[in-house]
C-alpha cells in the first residue's frame, strides 16, 4: 500500500509515518506547513495527490485544512481517512459531499478499545435509566477542540438512550443538578494522550467506565488499518464507528 500523510510533523503525523515504516507501507508523500521541514509543502497537496495517486491519504490536521485536503482527494478520486476533530456543521457537510466522488472516512478515535467503550456505555445507560451520567475527558495541553471528538461521539451514544437529555458543560455557582442532565467536563494538562470516562451514579452505587490510551501509536495503527480497508471501498462518506467491526 502507498499512502499520503498530511500534518506530517504533527503529533499524529509523526506517529502515522513511524507506523507505516514499521509495516513496510510506502509513504508516497508527506506534507507539512512547517517552513523549516524538508518534507513536502502543504500548499502542493493537490498536485501531489494527482501525481502520486496513492492508495489512500491519512489526515490528522485541523478542520480548515482537512476540508481542503478532502476536496482535493475527491477531485482526484483518492480515498482519504480523516482523524481531525472539531468540525462545524458546514465543514461536515463538505466532507459528506466529497464522499460522492471518493471514499471519505471520518473517525474521532481509531482505537478498538474506544469502540468497545462506546458499546458498553450505551448498554449501561440503557440498563440504568434513572442513574445520573457524567462524561469526563482529559487530553494534552495542546489539544484545540473541547470536548474532544471522542467525547462527543460518546455523548451521542448516551443521547441515543436518553432522548430528553441535555448536555451541561461544567458547573459554577449555584447550579444543582437538573433531571435529564449529562454533565460534560474537558480537562487539558501535560502530555496526556487521551482519557475518557463515563460515570453513572444512583441507587447508592457508582459505575465508572474508563478508557486510557497509553500511546498515540494505537491511533496510528487504527488509522492505517482503516486506510487499507477504505482503499477497496466505493465512493461514499463513512464513519469509523460504523465500519470498525469490518476491519
């Protein structure tokens, strides 16, 4: 397999390149906006996609850049795996539209453990309808979006079981808990790779369901597994949580 990598000097870009090297996957090009790097300039992405025609592109950048890269891949008919989070509604629409011309897959988290957590939390919330629910996520101090994309997917799963729920982000002052609340808390500290916890409390007991990522390589491995799968798929817009069991 031959891949293109965006954000190649960022945290995840470096991990993807290292994982590719360990697997013997050829990196056809690796783009960056770092002017001091000897890698390919991000401004040449569209021409690189056309010239190299990789089996897939793996993108971990920022929403504005991701939309640009997805649009270029769609024009070239090249599959792209997007691990960027923090998209607004218009940007998500742009990704979905691009799926008409090339396979586009969006994933908030490429960890298999997280996919298991999502299923377990949904089951627990459905089984304990009267219990209070709080969601807490912790990431490194450089993470831009809050709550994290993974936390938002987790919250979506909870809301599938609780139609009348309402997200409350943090609390301050006189704010007793209201019926139907889902408390949401985002912590940013140090170099934490990623932690997500769902807490359910009621009936004199507490249930805590937690996932901790010890190393970013787990996300890079999942992204490359996904790229290999996506390379054989028809044009469409895919979500990782919908296809994870097929990898």
